[in-house]
C-alpha cells in the first residue's frame, strides 16, 4: 500500500505544478490581452519590432563579420518546431511514440514555451537510442530543414565570415545539419541527459538554453557584429547584445517568392535522403503483364514472404551473385536494380556493372514514384513498411517508362567494357527522368544515412 500512495502523491504534485503554472501564465496572457484591448494605442505600438527587418540589412563587406542567430524563428520560415519533434518521434522512435506526441498537442498548446519544449523533448526522446537520433539527424531532418530555409536570411548568412547559432532546441536535432549544410562554426543548444546509449528525455543540469546568458558566456566582453532574431521580445533582448540587430518579421517568413529557397539555391546538394521503394518490380510486372523475377540486396524475410512476385536475395559476393543471376536468366527475364537503392531526390547513384557482364539483351526502364504525404521508411527502418506508406497516400502514382532495347554494339557482346555499358544506361535513365548522374554508390548512401553498408543480418 505504501508504493501506490507515494506514486499517487507524486503524480498529484506533477499535475498540480503543470496545471497551476499553465493556468497562471494563461491568466497573465489574458490579463495583458485585456489591458491592450482597453489601450488601443499601446496595442498598436506593439505590432512594430524594435529593430529593422532583415531585408534592410546591407550584405556588402560582411566577410569578416560574425553573425549570431537561432534556427527557430530566424533561419527557418516555420513558426513552430513541433513538426521536427514529430519526425524524431516517428523516424527515431515508432509510430506509437509519434501518435502520443500528436495526442499531446492540445495540451501543449496551453503551456508556455519553456514547458512546451520540455514536454515535447520528453515524449520524443525518452528511451530513444543515441544512434537512432544520429540516423534521423543525417537522413531525415536535413531535407525538411532545407525546404524550410528562409532565403532572405540565408543570403545574409552566406555573406558573413563566421556564424554561431544559439538555440533552445536540443543541440542533437540541429547540429549535424547546421555544420554539414550551412558551415556553422559553433552550435550552442539545449543539452539532453543520457544513460548509456539512451536518452532519458530529461534536460541536462543546465536546463533549457537561455540565449542571452549563453551569448555572454561565449563571447565575454566582445560583441558579435550582427544579431538576427524573431520579432518576439525574448529575441529582442538577445540580439540587442550585438553591434547590429535585425529581425525576421512574420511577413519575411511567409511563403513568398522572396523567402522560399529553391533546390538549385541549396547551399549543398541534397542527394542522400530516406525513402526506398520495393514496389518497382511489382509495378513493372503489372505494366508488362508478364511474370518476372526480381533480385535485390538485403531483402528481409518479411518482405520476401509478402512479395507478390518471385524475389531472390543476393549476398554482395560478386562471384556468387553472378552465378545466381546467370541461373535466373536461363529461366526467364530478370529485373535488376543496378543503383542498389532508390532515393527521393533527383539523382542517380553509380550503377553496379555486374548486370552488363551477364546479359547482352538489356532493356532499361525508368521508374518515377510520386507521393504527397507519406514516404518510405528510413534507411534504418523496416523495409516491409514501404508499400504500406506508399498506398497510404491519397493519390499515389507510378510512372513506368520502358526504353528501347540496348543495341548489341553498345553491350559487352559488342566489345564495350561493362563499366561503360553501365554508365551509358545510367545516363539514359537520368535523361528520361530529368535526374542528375553521380559517382556516389549504394554503400556511400547507407554509410551516410544509417552508418552501415545496408546489409540485413538474419537472426
């Protein structure tokens, strides 16, 4: 009886603290709102930021200047970091963790910003493995950060010589992207508590990062050249510690042509990203109306069982795989994916040349998948879920473009080296899809996204 009573008392105290603080802060907000309603002149004066817009900042001669800002409210156009926590919860954790975070949104909405961050961090990170967060940081978040970058802010960002980011967002969620894609010199963010190889969901002893204090501690008596923040009063205090201060207003963050960054303006090409599609051979069989055998690397037992067509797993041993594919070719047509994997970005990885050594009759097929809401699982996720995610989309589409059979003189039988044949077919498919060829390999992708070579270990 002692433990249940203690547990109930602890829960009662936690609920009381959460509700009491939230109600108190909500009451203060309502009181302030009522005060401004009674004083229209004061309310109007609060609509204007104390500092000029980032669009007013001159970009010339900034090469030796240091810029400080926050990724939340400055670099990104979105006004909420909740979607990024959702990505961590789902891609790093599970669908159940993401569902729990989604259910918490009405509760989070009434909390103040500090407490909201703490709750989102706890739900997203409690029990999460460090290596899963690292995978999400490499393979998932960069795409969404890049798509949400504020072009006007980035132009100022790129004109400076040194950049330092101060943010209340957990450092592990943003540091990889900021250093890899935006060449940030230092990232100072909220630190999370860990036990062994797992996050506890709690903050370190220093708690949520306070940007003003962190800036003073980092720079000491020296003032940074440029401070960039949102139009909130908290950021006004933060950027007032700099020689020059600018704000990103709501108008600056809107999805207008002047603030949206297109793919060709990305600071670094985004080639590797999560998303495979195991349905390519299935749709090809349906299009041609004939049975085909597909070979693939690292096919899990589950995927093999549920596959509606015949599938054969390869071993990544070139000699053994060559013998297997030669045997299958003697039995009929064979579907080979020489890229080794697919990704959602408009690039093609370097093709393995093994297929060119085994057959003289080669028909290239360009396949393009279009989805709007749900994507394939990450490189560290379950491959068997890919078809489910694809079919969950409101209007999924598959474009199958069967090219002409390769002339014999362009095959190995015509005296061409296998690598030359593979490169020629890669260029053909890239032209058909409007993609760009790369010399990057499947192994490069998996090492980047998952920290492994993409091999499924059978238990």
